C-alpha cells in the first residue's frame, strides 16, 4: 500500500487510546517485566513513545518543510526514557503521550501536505537523505511496531506456562535462542 496521509492519521490517532485501554489497571508485573537483560518493558516502551513524540516526528517534519536541507536532524537518544522516567507512573506517561500526540496530530493535519511537500527531504543523522513521506510512514510503522512489541513482551511472561501450545504461538518463537541459555 502506498503512503496515504488520511489512513496514516487513522492509526496515529488511535495509538494513545489503544495503549491506555490495554495497559491501565494491569498488575505492575505486566508493566515492569521484560524479556531479559537489556530489553525494555511496556513502561519503557511508553516512555520511548513519549520521547519520540517530543523529539522525532513533528520536529523533523518541520525541518523538512522549512526546507533546511543542509541542516541535519538532531540525533534522538532512543534510550533517554530509561533515565528521564525513573519514578514516574504509567498513568502519567500515558496522559503525556495522549497530550503530545493530540498536539502533533493538529500539526500534521494543518501542515497542508501534498505530493510535492511529501517529496521534500531532510538529512537523518544515521540514514542520510529521507523524504517527508518516508518519515511519516516510519511514524505509523513505529507505532505499530511498539504496540506489537508490548504485546510480545507481555506474552513472554507466560512462556513457561503454555505447555504444548507454544508450537501454535509464534509470538513466543522469536526468542527461542534466549530460552536455551536461560535457567529454568
């Protein structure tokens, strides 16, 4: 499917509510457990989404639309949430995400984007030249990726409890190599 702004907004607008309905009220073990050393838990992933909302998508869109092609995007610390969110509550992160996303949706909807503007480009510090179309597509896929990641991390918590069903639950398959080295 080709990039479509209207369809993209449909996904982006729903992410805060999906996360709120999925995570709020769950036992802390669902929110704080991860898949092992150097992996993120659902709390970390929500914090990461907040950080991206502040620093990646719309700020970079503005750089592109201002046609500052010689101005590389400032780098985004993908791990900042591990420090800045210590001691915070999930509810507060979800509220912040919802507010930031609301403001960013307004910015996106009022940007007067058309094919010509979507083909404008900026300089990503890691990937080099990217178009606005690619940036916005990546935003949608990033949301979907993190929603899937949160589900996967939560499923991982029951990996030892599913018995023979494991063969029918591909969400558990992808980390089989970690399982082999883990003490049971």
